[in-house]
C-alpha cells in the first residue's frame, strides 16, 4: 500500500497543481479577454463623444460667415444687430447639435463685440454658450501657456473645470484670409462624467476599476471610484490598457490578482483536506474533479476563441450555479452587449451612407431644364407643335426615369433610356448636329447602378466639346474580369493637361458649387456606394477627343451567370 499510496499522493499533488495552475491561467485569460473587449467598447463610445465634440469646434472654426461676423467693426447698433441675428443663432444651432450637455465659450478679439454669457455656465446643466471678449483671458496663466507652447486643439482643465468636474477643448480661431491673424479663441467645456459616461456604465468583473490616464504625465484624468482605486493599487494587479484615438489619453482597467486566485485557493484547500483523510478517496476525487473542470474550462475557452474569431452568435450554456456558470452568464451578457453595439453601429453607418447618397443625389442640378423650357417657349411662340410635343414628351420621360419611385439605384436599361430621352431633347435643340451610338452588353441591362451617372457627362460633351459643326458620341457598357466599365467617348475638341489637372483636383474639393461639380458628384456617389477603389477617370487628347471611364464592381451572382453564358457560347 505504501508505494501505491505514495503514487496516489504524487498523482494527487500533480493533478491538484495542474488544476490549480490551469484554473488560474484560464481565469486570467478570460478576465483579460473580457477586460480587453470591454475596454474596446468603452474606447469606441468615448471616441464617439470626442469626435462629436470636435465636430462642434470644427463647425465654428471652419465657418467663414461666423469668422466675418466676429470681426465686424462698425457703429454699436450694427455690431449689436450682427451679434443678435448672426453670431448668437450660429452658436445656438451649433450647440444644439451635440449629443451631450456642453458650454461653448467664444472669446472674440474684437473690443466692439457685445458680450453675452451664462452665469451658471461652469455647472454645465444644459447646452449653453457665452460670447466674451478675449481680454477676459488674455492674462490668464493657462492662456499664456497655450500661446507660448503653440499648442492648439487640446484638452485641458482650465478656470473652474477641476472644481466642477469639467474638461475643456481649447482651440484658436484663425482668419481664413490671414492664417497668422488670431481673431479669437474657442473653449468647449463638457462634464467629465458625460465625456466618459461609458467608463462607469460598463462592468467588466467584480472588483475591477476602469479609469482614464494621461499618457505623458501618468496623471488620472477621470476615475469614477477613486477610493476603491487607492485600495487596489496596494495589491498585485492585472492591468490592461487601451489607447484613445486622437487624444493623449489611455484607458486602464485593473483587477487584483488575488481575486483571480480565490476559486483556485478554495479548490486547493478542499483537495488537501480530502487528501489528509484518505489517499484513496483523494485519488478518485482528484480524477473526477480534474476531468470535470478540464471539460468546462475547455468548453469555455473554445467558445471564447470562436467568439474572438468573429462568431458573435456564440453563447456559453453551463448548467449549475458554480463559478463557471457565472462566467457563462457574464460572457453571454457581454456578447449580447457587443452584438447590440455592432448592430447599432452597422445601422448608424447604413443610415449615414444613405443620407450622404441622398444629399449627393439632390445636388444634381438639371441645368438643361432651364434651356429646355426656354426652347419649349420658343417652339410655342413659333407654333411648331410637332417639335414642341416631342420635346415635352422627352422631358416628361426623362424626369419620370429620374424620379425612379424614390430609389437611388436604377437598372442600366433605364439609365440608357434616360440618356436617350435627354439626347432626344438636345437633338431638337441642336437640330441633329450630333450623333450617338450605343455599344451595350445585353447581359448588363438588368444591372442596378446609381442613377444619373451617364447624363452629366453627355451634358458636358454638348456644352464643352464642340470643335466643328458636328460631334459624335459613343456610349459603351462592358464587363472586364470582376468590374463593369461604362464609357462616354466623344470626338470633340479634347481637354488640355491644365484643365485635366483641375478636374482631378475638383474630385477632392469641398466646394460643391464650383464649375464641373457634376464630375465630382458622380465620382463621390460611386465611391460612397461601392468603396474608394471605384469611381470616375477622364482621358483626353487635345484635338482628338475625350473618354470618361466609370468603373463599378460587378455583382458576384451576375459574374457567375456571365461566365457560364460565355462558356456555353465557346462550347457551341
């Protein structure tokens, strides 16, 4: 029995040690995973608040009208009128765009500007603003430090921010007409609890503390439980950090390592007691316990790994009321939160994309409508009823196809019909001085594309490409590998290199009403719909002509059909 009992005891010790170590490692790994994922969610929420706050500052910073109004120097009544009818409505509208309560301070470098301020602004109980003179802060230490360090668009606690638990975004207001001229200063204040509300909303594990630190100084920016943090810092800790994008801050989560060992210590003590009573019983129970926990740990780790690989519908079902069942409950809750957040972000991105597409679609200005109505008036005056009827019918058909029952996508066949309607109208106007032919792959006729992407380029040809008394236009639709290529080709005067360079710059300009915006509009709509790899390209040679190439992706289902169709043609 002695060798057997020694063997059993050694086995018990090995099994117990292995179980203890595995449990510690598993607990630590699962805790680290939970902390990391939760910190990522907190980071995304805080980044959203930071971006929202920066957007408010950008709107005021980039508004040339707002800048001009801040610099108005005239008789006091005119300055007061500009303040009441111009500056204050802009401030009120801008602050209303924020999702959180905030206070906007605008310090104008204009002594004639009338001051408007909220006495309770430091408490930030709602969305408010103040219009003040720059002299109020000219001698403040924090303002002088900002000027000397030449830092801008940074977060600091100034004035009474620390007392009221606020933090401010500081930014210069620079004149767009003279970048060296400072016309004022901007301070946007928000409560720390609002900016970092997700820090105290999310719970990682019991005893875990999440706080926000300054990466350069190591100082605490925000800590919802400072007393608990002080106690935790005296113990051995497991620490996880996550940088906050576009800031000098870092999220830090800490959990005492002793909490990770509690369950393992309990099991170790139980195994020691059983071992002291019976080596034989210890051997049996040790094997059962080892298999029991190994199975559950493996199951949990496997599910967590699957979840980490992107299977967000994974859930853990552990029967019973032990710690593993609690882990499964917390994991399932976390997974539900992550899935809901992903769904919300996805829906928000879809809504944003649709809004951008609708806005760009609404920018298509039908310049030819005015010319067409003028031509209709002339034909009516001359009594040319036949041509008048044909032009009105073509105009009605064009706009019926343009409306497309409110849909942003249209089949290629309808897009071609729309272009033909436009061309019929123009042929009446230009007395058949131009000709058009079509080279359309019939397999692409049912392909749905953004509407009104061909007509603007045909319109550009008729406006700018005339070289002689006649001009020819060719419209092509074909597929190459995994993409659809649409071409508008003319034999007109062509485009110089300087103009082509301007057109390339137009695609990235923010001015939506500059000449040639139709090219940028079509290019932007295609990029929003399909991605940055697709869009519009222009190739031209002076005196020879111009080719506009529109590239969009070919749907996989249609690509397979077309390849099968071509294969059957080759076999025949």
